[in-house]
C-alpha cells in the first residue's frame, strides 16, 4: 500500500487527469477540462437513474466518492447529494481536486491515510460511489476490505454504486533485455534519488506504477451478502482499450429490523 500511495502521488504530479481517465488523446496534459468533467456527469447521471428505479437512496444528504482523484465524479455526484466527501490516497490528487472544484458547492476533498474507512462512523453516507478506483487497490484482500467498509458506512436504504474488473489481461512478460534497457534503469534510479517525476515522465518516458486487480462476480456477491447488503443490479461493460472487463454494481443495505 505504501508503494501504491507513492505511485499515485507521482501520478497526481505528472498527469492527474489522464491517470484518472486514460483515454489515449488525453495524455500529457491534453485532456479538455470541460469534456473531462462532462464525462463524469454523464456516467453519474446514468448510474443515478438506475438506482432510482429501485427507490434508493432514501435520503440525499451525504455522499462519499471513494478514490476521487481530481473530483471528476465528486462534482457530478454533488448535483444529486447535498454534501459530497471526495476521498483519495494521494495528497497531490486531493490538492488538484480542491483547485479544480473550488467553485463547486457541496464538495470537500480529504486524504485517506488508513487502509480502511475507520475515520467514518457506521451509516454515515446515504450514497457511496467508487468508479475506476477499486481496480487500483493492489490486492483482492484489500478490495474486499473496502467493499465491507462501504457497506458499513452506508446508511440503511442508502445506495452504493461501484465498478470492478472481473478480468484483467495478464501483463506482457518482461524480459531481462527490457528490464536492463539503459533508459529504464536510468529513470528508475533517478526517481529513487528524488528527481522530479514530472521531468522523468516528460523527458524519459518513465511512468509510475498503475496496478490493476480483478474480483470475480461471484466473489463480489459473496462479500456483499456477508456484509449485510444486497446487489440490486449488475451490468457488464464492454472491454476497455486494454482488454479489461468490468461490472457496475448497485447495492443497498436494508434498515435494521
């Protein structure tokens, strides 16, 4: 987790919008800001309507955007929920989110310093949202922990919406030749010595790590059920440009008897 946090701190410095939404044309700071945030609005609006089909959430006072990055989805969720807390492990991402959303009412951005959501009491949020974030938790065990925590902090008759890969293609095998390329060795060494990640990214083509982890549909259902909630709907997505297959999940937690 420490290495993952360090990698996302670097992503927040070198190319934060592209790290959040990896469209090829948006790399190297080329994302159009309006288009970037509009993409978040469209996906949140569509997912929100799916939840309303089931009559949840019962209230729309407090929302959580887990893995908020620069606030693309937080801003969109704030159109449906009075107050949204955007949570991210990288201080650099949170700083960028605060800057880009300073004129947006009802949003605050907080750095996640724990490996769970212990900072929030049971039932704190009417809505919990997490898209394109859980997939970067470097272990299935870590993902399961967060799923259980999402249910714990969700209010009765609240709405949990999350996305998770069900399949991640294996990474291409790294050969000794590729590992020993002079530029690769040089960039890695320079970063360890404290050289600017932005300079390495732009000048040497170095990139921070971006782990991808999948969790099977069956395992997600088991974790959600054991945590005391139920899946209302689940939709498969088309594989992305890297071949990753995902599902969107809508979940609720029943009121206490």
